[in-house]
């Protein structure tokens, strides 16, 4: 029987260079993920690949490993022929956003840690001015990573020539390249490609855009469409939904879950609009629950900074806005109603607005937030795609994760739809299990909660948004010289940014004993009170806290799960309101 079980190909059986194997070992990866196991050998065999694998399944390394391996191999051949001086750009990694560019660069750096002298890599999305990166490109790094527009800008500026030397082209998050509005840039870029090259298209979803790209870029490709589910299995990712009677109940529940330490570890909280992200941030801050916001309004520098700080453990909570879902629904309904159609035909403005929004599609999409224990859908997403991408920010790689969705009456229809779309035909269980929580047990919190909701006025939200802009100005490289010459302006700006739109209420930081529900008392006191927040705080490491299962194989020794209140919560198999 055991012989029948197909043996998994390990990294060391793929013919990889020792330096690469050493780097993989350093990352603590004991075995390849399914997409890596399939894609790496095919790529090393010279095949073009179109690959779809679920979010968080290790696609970045699935193309990075073979690219590095082939560069090492090519260099070995050159060395043996004494052609040491033939340095050139050999691989292009094309990504749809600057965040993803620096992420792919970071992964490349980690994988080339033991051969960084031999394989060089540059991320050209860091600087807007092509001239600033000219010296870095002049030495012809082996791998160049960037967005289509930045690559094109450097080609046009004469800093980069890809017409003869490039042997490997990768398009990561390929389906987004078109929806981010890069179609024309991509087509122009293609005109600079050499006649023959090996190409990989990586994506978490198959779409029409991907089909178009496939025709443009790939030659006779192998299609890898991993038939795994869109999200990790229930032993790695546990999904709950909780029905809230009113909008205020969402605030009450989140506040109580965090304060009662039922939500532990780093969490991403998703809302549907930018305004709501500031509203929630200001609400939570009154209870000394500090978090940062991530939305498409923020400049890309700030967004990268937020992700960096979160990954370093400076914050435990990010409130992310995922307008993509709202926008795509809006565009669909525009198509389906004749009245709206007329409107969009007559009003060029509407169309324009839509396309800029599409460019901003999902600021969190594809981002590898590190060690996220929980994804909380404060607002329920409006499509399956959006749900999958949000929830895919947790339980990444081999880690465990929990997704908890708050649902009010108006969101019930979408919940029902997503339950159906995600359900396993062999099981009667709903994928998003009902999270049993007795709201009346936290009634005592309601008075404080109402008070805090009231304090978040429209003015306070506007001030919070302005504050972000001020902060951006303070961090701006471009304004540095101006502030050096005008120190008074800098002082005023600094002073302004200290004030808070809504006051932190110190007495609301702690939960008095009488508010703790009797059923939760023992659990509440078992969890050690966090050390006073100083920067950097002790980051909550999921790896440390939770024994992880290997890919596809749950770890039987996994015990700590029972200690995490969210994961160990028992759900009752009664039908929810859905
Ligand atoms: N073989 C492996 N073993 C364990 N962890 C891995 C392995 N390969 C990658 N990882 C980790 O898994 C996480 C997710 O990887 P990656 O960002 O490449 O996923 P992805 O498939 O590109 O996701 P998305 O579609 O959301 O961008 C990363 O933190 C990475 O370090």
C-alpha cells in the first residue's frame, strides 16, 4: 500500500546547485510545495510554463529556483570556457506592482544568499527616476525585476537592453498585469524581447487576461493547473463566519474579541472602503489597540513601509481596504443595466474613474504578509475572488491560519454564494463554519463601544486622512531639501502630526474584571498580559506558537492549536441563518 503512494520529489533530487540547496535549507523549507515540485523540474527541462496554484502556495520560489539554477549552470559553462567577462541581463521578472517587485527581489536575495557573487539581482521599481538606477543597470545584473512601465522606461532611457541576452522571462501575478492597466506597456515591452526565450506565467487564478498573455508570451507551454482547492485545507486554515445583527455589533465584536484575547497574533482586518478603514482605526485606537491602514490612497512608498513594519512586528493589526471587489461589482452592474450603460456612455468621467480604480486593484493582493495568524473580514467581500485573495494572506507556506468573517444581513446573500462556491461536494459541512459567540455575554462592553463609535466623527476621519498625508510629507525624500532650508515648516508639520483626531482613552485600555464573561475568565487569565508596547514589540511568531503541518499532511502532534482560542472554539453543527 505504502509503495502505491507517490513519492514526493525533494529539492535535493532536482539536480540543484549546492549553493541553492543551502539557501533553501537556510529558509527552513524541508520540502517543495506541490507547485514547486511540479514546476521546477519542467522549468529546468526548458519548458514554457503557465501555472495556476492557490495563493500562498510558494509560486515565487517555483520560478526563482529554476531561474537561479539555470544562471548558475550557464555561468559554470562560461567559466569552463574562460569567458568570465560575459556579464549580461539573463532574466526578467515582470510584476504588476512595486510591492510585489520588492517582494520578489527579497526572495531572490534569500535564494542567492550563498551565491550572491555569482548571481546578481536588481529591483528597478524602487526609484521613479530612471537615471538614479542607471549605475546599477550599467553592471548588467543577471536578474532584473520590475513593473512593465519601469522596465520600458529604462529600455527607452538606454539603461537596459534585453534584446539579445535575456533567456528567461517570468510574469508573476500575471492575471493582474492586464487589469492594472499594463496592457500597452506589455505589448511595447514584447517588441524588445529576443527572438527566443523561456517564459513562465504564474497566477493564482485563470482569467481571460491570462489567456491573452499566454498567446503573446508563451511558446507551446505546459499548463500546470493544480487541482487543489483555492484555499488551504481545513487542517491548515480554519474559516468561520459570525452573524452580526447590526453594524455596531461588528465594532463591538471586534473590540471584545481583541480585548478578551480571543483574537491573538498578527491580524489583517479587511474593510470595503477607505473611509471605513480610518473609522475602524480611530475606533480601535481609543482602546489603545494600535493599527495601521493600508489602502490605495496611500502612496506606494507608504504602502511598502506599512507592509515592512508589519512584517518586522511593529504592528499586530493592519486594516486593509480591498476596494477591488466593490469596483469589479460596480463594473459588472454597469454592464448589466441599460440605465447605467447609458450613464457610462454619456459620462466619460465614470469610465475614467473606473479604470484608475482598476489600476489600484487590491493593495494586498499577492503580498506576502509574514506570520499572519488571522484574517478578519470586518466587511464581507463581495466576490469569491476577493474572499480567496483576502483569506490567502494567512496560512501561507506551511503556516496555520484562521479566517473570521463578520456578516450583517445585507451581506448574507454573498456569504451564501461563497459558501456554495467553496463547498466540498463530498462533505455536508459548510466551509465557513458558524462561529458560536454569545453576544449577550459582551453586552457590558456595549456602553464603551457606543461611546467610542460616537467619537469617530466625519471630521475626525477627515483629519486622520490628512494626518497620513502629513506623515508622508515628513517621510518624503523629495521634500528633504525643502525642509532643510525651511526648518520652521518642518517643525509645524511635526507638531501637527502629533495630535490625534480622536483621543486615546487610557481608562479604556484594560478590561475591568466585571466585564469579562464568566465563561471566558479562565482563558483570559491564562494568556499572559503583553509586555508594555515599545518599538519594536515582541512580534507574535506563528511558527513559534503553532506546530505546522507539512504540505498536504497534517501534523498529528499538533497540540498548540487547542491553546488558540479562535482555532479551538467549538462550532455547533446547527444551520446558521444563511
Ligand atoms: N517549500 C516551501 N516550504 C515552506 N514554505 C515555503 C516554501 N516555499 C515558499 N514558502 C513560503 O510560503 C509563503 C508564500 O509564498 P509565495 O509568496 O511565493 O506564495 P504565492 O503562491 O506567490 O502567493 P500569492 O499568489 O498570494 O502571491 C512565503 O512566506 C514563502 O517563504
